[in-house]
């Protein structure tokens, strides 16, 4: 979520192995992240993995006692974030994506 801000501060916290698989470096993220298709693929993969984790957690919900189900409440925020990310085609640098959701 903080990639655009961190890139403006010359910091990159993306998985290095994913960047290297697409011949990207942290400098690519800092300099031309907003127009790099390979970087968009990295975010797409990360989003897909996040959705898999959320679905896995929801499947296990039936094994959690009622009091423990509160642990899954942040999944609502994650779902909202992933939906917004898919609407901008996994471009975290899109200005429409940086608008805060007032409901959260």
C-alpha cells in the first residue's frame, strides 16, 4: 500500500526475488514505477497470493470459536483494498487508487 510513498523516499520493500525474475531493480521502481508493466505484474502476483490467503482463512473460519472470529475482521479491509487494486489494473501509482476510503 505504501509503495508510491516509499518509492518517493527512495525505499523499496518489494520481494527482491520477484523483481529479479522480471529483470527489475529497486531503481526501476523508484524511477519509472508508474509506467512499468513488469512491475504491475509483480503487484498482480502479490495481490493474487493475498486473495489466496484470505480465501484459505475464510475456509478455516468454521474451525475457529466464536470469540476467535474477530481475528478475521481485518480481512474486510484487505478485500476492499484488493478490489480497489483490481479496478486500477494493479497500478499502485494510479492517482485514483491513492484516494482514501472514508468508510474504513
